[in-house]
């Protein structure tokens, strides 16, 4: 089992021994079989997305994106058979706030730049932490989906709408981590 640290990922852009530009076979040789794969999911070595713990590796055909948007889903974290992920503040599906991240990164002397982003839609990111490695943590507003997302209901087409939680703790200016990613679009 390979040990991987999100803090090291922030510092270096490397996901353990994995770096952008690798082939599926190179990743497989280093990490073993992924916990899941898909898109298209007909064959492991053709799948566009591999999942290790809560982290997605995207191939086209080389690895061009290492990401997760499963931050607030505790069932996605800590169940890998291939890697042991030290998720730092993100352990157990914890969704750290912007201020939690600022405090933690400052205490660990990890340099970053925080960039405010224009929010056009309710679920857009409001800012991002950018590390020298190129890794980003996007900050958004906590929101929930209202409406049916189940295939089991037979009452017409699924409809949903985003509802921003109107709690003082979830102010847009405070924000919460919603995505972690390292991307190189040139490899797509």
C-alpha cells in the first residue's frame, strides 16, 4: 500500500509517486489497481477516470488532472485498498473553511496565494488557494440540492435547484473548500 499525503501534494504537485503526464500503465505499476474507474468504464486501461480513495485521476490519454470534488462526503474517504491517504484537514470528509485552511497552512509554513474569484452562479467558487506546485483548493459556498436526484421515482423528469444554506456560519465571504486539483490542460 502506497502512503500519500495531501500536504505533500500541495507542496510538490505530486500525488505520492504520481505526476501529471504519466500513462495509465505507469500509474498502475506504482499504485496498483484503482478502487474504481469509469468514463468509459468498459476496460480499466481505457477508462478516462480512475479513483483512489476520494481522489480522481483523469487520463486523455496521459494523466492530465488529479482532483476531488468529494470533499464533503465522508463515505468516500479512507476506504482505499491501494493507497493510505493522509487527508490532513480533509480527513473523514471534513470540509474545512477558508479560515481553517489559512490557519493550517500558515502554521505549517506552506506558501500559497489566495485569489478572489467572481461568483456568477450560486455554486461557483468564490476564491482559490494557489500553491507554487500548481495545486489549487477552490473555495465555495456551502449549498445543498433540493429536489429529486433518484432514478427510482417515477413522477416525471428529475428536477433540482441549488439552495444556499442561509446560516451565518456559511457566509460567502467565509467559504468552504469544495475542490482540490492539479491540472495541465496541455496533456488533454
